[in-house]
């Protein structure tokens, strides 16, 4: 019986094979039909759960490359939700009277509500014009998503103005375009200009004030049809005495306007000097002052200074409640060099070390811009920390090759036949010149960092915190001399340093983990301890020596074991994720590298290729329009990045979250994304300079939580051009924190937490 069954199975297999061969005779291979990229669905994301309050917004944008041929006329777009025609729910999205996309509003009776019920949206889009063969290109997009009942979230109002100084008859331009709704609802706008004039409903109105007899407060109210959000902006009035000529403004202070911790009910003060630097004794510098921030006050509110006269105004911080507080101090001046200046102050109401808590659950580290090799940080409670990243220098007999290389122990210099001296003598000019030393402090209080030659700060190019008490640093070129450089590859000239930290942020050990290749610029860390097999990851640079190839360089994703420095190549070529050729395409360099806490996923951004997940499988998240210098990973698995947009008097910090599922359908243009949160800081717009994002970091808000705290450190143009040797410490610098719940599209700004410019910020 068994043999008969086997014979029957073999006979059926033979017949099937013959039919397959007969059916394929003469058949041409079928070419896959290419789908034109006519539209991109921004929201809802593929597989996402979106709030229905009670509606769900569908935002569809036309890519710039196909905008002129995209579906802009009735009949060119058909939409079905759960097999029901919802085409009538879609309306054009316009920008300067040009259609750039479509907005659809899906009603409750059209949706399947619940976390386990899937809604199926199908869009059929036809182009306006036929192709060369007379066919009309079309694209079909399928999006599956879940919808849950959720309360509506209020829109966020943001005001940008081209002036903060009130002058009679001079037009002021206002702009509300940086306002947004967390659920992408359409917004309406209402402006109250503060002078009794008729309100405006434009998104970017202009207004001229008849008089400047007093300051005016402008109020913007934005509405999503259900809830509203408000923002205010004060325009300062400051008139020059009749017949006077303007003076020249110079300002200065002994320290930044950081008050630190002040108990509620108590107060602290800081002083700012104002100088009329004009050589004309008959000139008058009039400065009018206003402060915007709970718990802050300024006195006096006006200064009138003749040529070469000086005055002082005092800022007082008197917190009435516990928590962080910040103030925008605005100065309007009748000056020939500057009419408006913003200053930023910060304090913490209550008892706390340093500037106060960071709202994160893990220590934060950064590199101060003033000393590029120094690493500083804060514990979660705000305690400042200064981990010692000092290293030594190799000594090779006869000053041979390898002399001066970075080392911690003798074995680090053995490749070039050298040793790693742990001590030396203080240099001439030090307080204790000629005495033995191991660190600069041995040479006297306040000694220079190079006063003890055997000790130097590690030359930091990038750093990452590896969790479980680890800090890892990548050097610049020149910290190692390759004893046997390859003739066909980049030489090894950079160093990876591991620093072990205790719970107070003190260094308890250091080791050289790896010597990597020249032009390796990026590293990332998982959060696994060294003892449990944690790794550091490098975008390691290599040369391609093939005369027949256009490509001459590549980057490999390499992991380095934290415990012993053992290396492993994870991806021979990183930009292969983009589909680039080994030979025919030039390198697309990485601009940033991140890995998930468990090391299972790696992400990279590129010079021209956008932002991708690299492992375990390549997924494009953002297209080539993404050009930001850094991104981070949220505890909920999404990618976080931030931008800063300059205005004439303010800069707006915008934070974005992108899930892997959202980007999996097609890479999204950065311009189509709605920020999860924004925050405005003062901006003094120096000539030829712009505000910058100094650092970005994301930490769980509590140990083990999927909720996140997002820290964004910003720096706006320097005030040094205003004169005075102490003006630079008044330049607007600071770190903003956002609360970002897991799986939420909203990031709530909690405010300024310190006045530090935290370059290379990392947790």
C-alpha cells in the first residue's frame, strides 16, 4: 500500500512538471509593472493606531518631483474606506494657491473603532497627463490602520513677528504658520493686535500701529473646530526724547542669568550692565525693559543714558512654586547699532543641586563648546558631573613612530615598541614646576590642563553612553600610529575609549577598546552592560582599491565588544541598504548612527539618501530631504529628530517622531511631517549667523518606562557684536525638555531646564 502511494505521488509530480514546462514554452518573462510615485500618505501610518475624536484625518501630499502631474482635478482621485466610497471626504491642500496635497476627514460611521479592528483605506490616483505611449499613469495605495476613540487635543499656537519694537506707522509682519494640531486637524486663525483694531483671520497678517504711546500685547488664537490654543507676544514701546540723537548700545554681565535653585518665598538677583558707548556726549540711549516669565521681575523698566554713561538693571527671581522657570527679558533700545535684544533667564523653585532636575531617568553627558575635549554631564537630580576622560601618551625609544599616541596602559603602546608612562613632572611656569605629577592638579590649584605632560584629555570626536555605567568615546584622527598600514585600505589612526562610571558619574576605570580607521566619524552604543556582552558600533571607513570601480570608499557597520574590544563586521557596506552598487555608485556617507538598546536594530542617516533602518532589514524612513545632523531613538522604538526655525525675534524648536511602521510604506519628505511639539526661544539674529541645535537626547522618563524625555539644546547668535567684554555670556543658550509618552504623536514642552549649550548631548 505504501509503495502504491509513493508511485502515485511520483506520477502526479511528473505530470505537473510536464504541464509546467509545456505552459512555459514560448512564454516571455513578464516585466513587473512600475508604479509611479504620484502621492505619499503622511497620515495615518501603515499599521498605526490613530485617535478618532471623532474623526480621522488623512493627509496625502504630492512629491515635489510629480507635483505638476499629480492628481489635482475632480475624478483623478478615488478613495474607499472599508469598501465604501469616501472620495467626497477629500479636499485640496494648497500652499500659495498651488495644490500640494489632499486632506480627507473620515467620519465615525465610516470607521471601525477598536484596537483590534482594522480599517482598510484604498486610494486610486491618476496623473493629469498621459505618458509618451498615451497611457495615463496611476498609483494605488493601500493603508491599513486602527482607530480608537480618544479625547481631542488642543492645537498649539506659535507667533513669529519680524519686530518686537513698536513704532508708529511702521508695518509689523506676523506669521502663525508654525502653529499646528497634534491630530493634523485643519486650523483657523484669529489675531487680536492689542490696539482695539479689527481682528484678522489670515495666517500671516500685517499690521501698522497708529501710535507707540505704550507697549501692546498681540494674541493669536488657533482653533481646530473643537478646541483652541493661544499665544501672546508683547511689542515694546520705547521713544527717544525729543531732539536727542540715538546712542550706541553695549551690554554685559559677570555671569549668565542662571539662578539655580531658589526656595519658594525667597529670591535671588542678577545684574546686567548697559553702556551708551557713543562718543557723542549729547546722544541718548533709551532702553525699555520687559520680562515675560512667572516669578521673574526687572527693575528699573527704563534707562536713559547720555554718551559714555552706564546703568544697571536688576533681574529678580522669586519663585512661588516648585519647578523649573524661565524668563524672556526683552530690551528695546533707541540705538544706532541695535533696536532690540532678548535675554534668557532660568531658575528652579525649590531645593536641588545645580540647575535642577533634568526630567530624565539616566545621566546626561555633553561636550561644552568652549573646550572640545571636555566631557561634562548632569545626574537626573541636576547634580553636575565631570567624568575624568584623561589618558596618557606613548613613549617610544628615540621618539620613534608611535610617540604621543593615546594610551591607558603599556599594552596600548606595544605595537610600536613603546610604553605608557603614568607620571611626569610639572612644566616650567606651573606653581609646582619640576615636581612629580600624574594629573594637572598635582601642579598647583588652577594649573593649566597641559601642566602635567603625562596626562591629557581624550580628543573627543563623538561619544555615546552605553548604559550600566559606561561611557564610550571616539577620537579624531592622529591618536594612533598604525605600525603596518595597509597598502589597499585606510590606516588605523583613531581610538575608541571606554570609561567605566560609578553611580555618581565618577570614572572608575578606562581602557582602549579599539584602534579604528582614519575618517571613521560615527559611533553608537547599545545599553547592554560589558559583562552581559554589550557592544559599541562604528560606521568604519574603508578604501576600495579597484581601478575599474567608480567607488573609492565605503563604510562598514562594525561592532566592538565592550568587555574586550573584540570586533565583528555586521554589514560590509552600510549604503547597500539604499540599493547602491558596490562599484558603480560613489559612497553615500553616513551622517549619524544609532542602535536600539538591545542592539537588534541599527539606524543611519546619509549625506543624500535620507534616514534608514539598517538592521535587521533595511527600511527607508525619511527621503533625501532629511538633512538634520543627529537623530535619536525613543523608548517606544520610534525615531526622534529636531529642527530649529529662525524668526526675526524668536527661534522655534520643532520635535518630530517617526515610527518604523510609518516609514515602511514609503520614505516621507521631512516637510510633510507634523511636529509632535514646539517651543519658542528668544533669538537675536546676528548678522550672517543662525540658530543651531547643539544637542539632542532621549531618555526613559523613569527606569524601564517606554515614555520618554526629549532634551534639545539650542544656541542662538552671539551678542558679542553689541560690545562689552562680557556680552557673550548673555547670548541665548539653553536646553529645552519635552515630555513624550509612548506611542503618542504629542510631545509636551516642559520648558527650559538649564542655560547650558550641550554639544553632542547623549544619555
